[in-house]
C-alpha cells in the first residue's frame, strides 16, 4: 500500500496532509526516513509519524510442515482433511501454501503469510529446483 494512504488511513488526515508530513521528513518506515509518498509499504513494515508508531509491523511467518499422506495441500476443503487442520487454530490465520503435494504424497510443505516471498519461491520463471 502507498505510504501516503497508510498515513491518511491510520491518522484520519487528508492525503495532502500525509504528503506534507512525508515531504518534511517526519515519517519513518522501519526506522529510516522516507520522503516518497508513493513508496509501496508492505504489511511487514513499521510506520511512524513524528516518532509515534502508527502501524506496527506484522511479523512474517514461515513454517515447514512434514505433510503426511491423506491430507490435501489446501487451506480448506469440504471433503478431505487439509494440512491446515494439522496446525493449531491460532496459527492458521493468514497462512497459505508455497507449493503443494498430492494427497497421497508425503514431504516438506512451506506455509507463510508472506505473499511476495511465496511468489518468488514458486514462480516458474525463477527456476528454483524442487
């Protein structure tokens, strides 16, 4: 999301006022001053205005799971059990699978809430060996 939009939404101020704060060097993203109102800020970044945190960074989560046979590599299914059912309910929120295995297969599955990382890992053009 654009930095100016985050500041505007979190502080209840106009986008113009948010842009002025950014231009004045009063905004930091993960501790560094940012002067570009159009900077794309992901949900894993901490944003502060005049030293006051307005958005805490969401922690990135990366899990390795040894998938047993009989479970689907899916987040939900009405017929078969999914690998998400192997996790505690409190940790499932926001996770998705980076890749998949057949229901009868066993092996390593990676689950994450970091969509950019997941795409880099699974994008065919990147050619990461399996």
